[in-house]
C-alpha cells in the first residue's frame, strides 16, 4: 500500500523535503554569514595575524601576532586560510571560509552517520508520507545546525570547527572499523588520518579520538582482538610523527616557547591547581551541554528517560553515548572551560536527539510540531545575528571591517605603519594585510609613510577615520618625509 500523499502541502513536503531542509539551513547560515561582523571577538585577530605573518613575512614555523607574541595553537587553520588570503586579499570572509567548509563537511558526515545508524531501526511511514528513518536523519541534521553555537563556530577565523570535523570523522571511522572488522576497508586509514587532522588543528584533544576504540572494546565488544582491525602496528608510529612534527621542530628551533608557553601555559593551565579543581565545578558541565546548543538540546532530558538502558551494549546509539561521555568526562576535570570546547560533542548528541524525537514515542502530531519549529528557529537565529546580537548593537566588528576596507583603498597596497595599541581583539592590522611583529617605527622614511594611530598629530586631517572598536578610535594619515610618527603613543 502506498501511503505517500499525492497533493497539497503534505505532498509537496514529501517530494521536496531535502530541498526544504537545505533552504531552512541556508536561511540560518546566511543570517550568520551576512549578519554583524564579530571579527573583534574570540581571539580571531590573533589567528588572522598569524596567517598574515605567513603570507607577508614568510614565518611559517612560528608566526606571531602584531605585538610579536608567537602562536599558541597548531597551524592547520592558518595554512588553510593562506590560499584564500593570498588570492583574494585580507578580507574577513577569506579568513573565515575554512570554518564554513568544515561545517559543510561535518553536516555531510553527520548525514552518513544518521543514515547508517537509523538503518538499524524500523521505518514505518509517518506524517507527510516520510519514513521514520528519513525523519530521524532530517531532524538530526537540523538539530545540529540550528543552534547559536554551531552557527557561531561556522563563521569564525578560528580552528574550532575544523576540530569538530576531524574529531567526528575519527570517531565515526573507529565505529565503522570496529563494526565491519575485515570489511572495514578505507575506514581504517581514515581513522588515523583524522587523528593527524585533529592533532594539527588543536593538539592534545586528538587523544580522545585515539582513546575511543579502546573504551568501545571495553564496554561494547568486550574482545581485545577487535582492536586488531585498526592495525596500530602499521599506523601508530607514522601518525605520531605526523601529529608531533610541529612540536618536534619547535623543540629544535624554539624550545623555550614549546616548553614554557605551549606545554606549561596552554596545556597545563587547562588542568591548573590540584587534580580535583575541575571536579569542584563539574556540575557546571550539564549546564554547558544543554545551554550551548539550545533550543533542541532540551530533548536530552526525555532521551535519558526513554533510552532502553538495559540494552545499552547492543543498542545502535551506544557509540554516540560512549563518545559523548568521554568528552563530558574530560571537560568535567578541566579547571578552565569555554563554550567552544563543547563543540565536538554535538554531532553525536544530535543523533541522540533525532532518535528520541522519532522513535521514543512516535506521534505524527509531534513530528509536525518539530517540522514547523525548524523554519521558525532558522528565522529566529538569522534575525538574531542580523538585528539583535550584541555585535549589532556595538558595531565594533563592522567598524573594523569598514575602516580597514577604506584604509586598503586609500593606501593602494603601500606599507602602513601602526602606532602602538592594544592588539587583542582589534583586528585592524591583519585586515589590512600587515603584521609588524611588534616592531615600531618612530619616523617616516624619505618618501613619507601611511600611519594608523589613535592620536593623529594636531592640525592633520586624517584620510580615514574609524568608528569605535573596543572603545578605541583609529585614523589613517599621511606622514611627510622623515617626519616623527607615533609621538603620542605610549610615550613616543
């Protein structure tokens, strides 16, 4: 019997549900991409500066920010930004595009995860003539993308979205390898390549991916021989060498930075104090998990109620729950936590949410409610980023983009001298394609110089003025031959 609706709205949704889902997601993504700029937030200015240092100054091993402070993160995000910046110039979207690409790859991967996982469940026809598997897949993808956190990570000049993709890819490759065993095929090298990708994106978190198959064997397979499919004797050493290549080079050429900054401060500070310091506030983790991906993470509570815990080991969702528990456990013992650190958790969480909404208590009425909520949520998120966010109200990011655009037009590719300012969160140097690595000019050359300062000399009319950027205002002016510059900045 054919239960497909033939006409009307139900028939249209049945025939075009993929197109409608893509349209809903694009509305939310467009609101994020074309909304108010946030280039002044979340250390994006430093990440962009490292890329400019590579492109303009050729410092590929240890790039620095405009104040001369070397990078504290692996360099994959910068390497991915380089071709876009080199070809199109230092435009904000050129720095952010790798994150959007990573989001699209994660969504593609999540579709595969959902299709494979829900193939092990029933497929009764539900509302609009769509099967339960189709509903679960569509809701999983929608629940993942339609949250403020995922949309924010998708358009940042930072490595967070890349880390989400590589960790999700490595985890799922391990799941498929352990399930398929001798038929694992290309999933095995994919697992190891994803570990390298995660390591060169953000360092030690790649260890979570490496630990997943071990924990899975302990909890699910209960047979250590299952690990042999991963061929660690062939892959482990090359993967370690590739993952540690950058720290090894730093050991030989910049040892102090590696030991005192990367290891002691960046890694050590995450677990600062006694081993119990993070546990004191571990109760906060639940709040982070739910609040950082609202609105649909509220379905985690019914999931915990309806999940058949007695059949945990044999349940198709067990890999998602083990992986989620690993990430939550790590974050629970960390003394310093930020919302973006929870990013790798949500692809697996989205699958759990898709299951509970379709299979726990299947009702056509509730599926219609979920379907109706998707465009409303997308429009709400798009409206927030376009009209209601704090970035819109302050306008600091847009002011930085407008000022640097006008500066590039006025200077026409000539070098620019920047007087000292608090570079943290002020991306005017990278967005003009400049990185002076903390070097300061006190006098213009014989042909004069373009100068960006907060205090132009008295009687000089600047060529370009900025709006407020983090309570600062900047101006571009042309200094005469051999003229003293930056006289009013930090004692000069």
